């Protein structure tokens, strides 16, 4: 069994920064061979990929966040991070962490990010 828990969401002004964390826990986790991704969703938009990091360290970003967001992982701690800088109002969303390995896909409960003046 794998549990995925996000944290770090908050309210911030445009131009501000936040760092989200996601911990994958449980004896069933296979962090060394998994993929960890960040997604976001609003009532207006379908859930979309923000960033993903693979076991070999390769990374993909959505075009909308390139240069502003950075994804990283600490395999020893079974944790993935999303550093978000220069936040814009359109970045406001519920951010979800996803754990994937060859056998399963597990979602966290989401963490709310609000960007407003």
C-alpha cells in the first residue's frame, strides 16, 4: 500500500513563492523506480500536468511553468518537491501529487494554492 500526502499550499500574492512537498509512504512503495508528478486542477480546467520527474532524474514541465517552477526528489526520504516562484493568479489551483510505478498509480488528496492581491 502506498499513501501520498501533499503539503505546503497557502495563499500568496502575485510574484510570491511557495514550495510544495509530497511524501509517498508505506511498505508497498517502490520509490527508487517510480515516477512522481505534480498536477493541478480548477473548476474551469481539467486536471493538467505541471511537472514530472522520473527515476533517472529526467524532468518534464508544462510550458506555462517553465522557468518558474522546479521539481526535485529525495529518494532517501521518499519525497518530491515543487518549488514555485513568480506565482501568477492563473497558477491558483488545487495541486495534486501522483505516484506511479509499473503496477499502480496513486493520487494524493491535493493542496490548495491561492494567488491573489
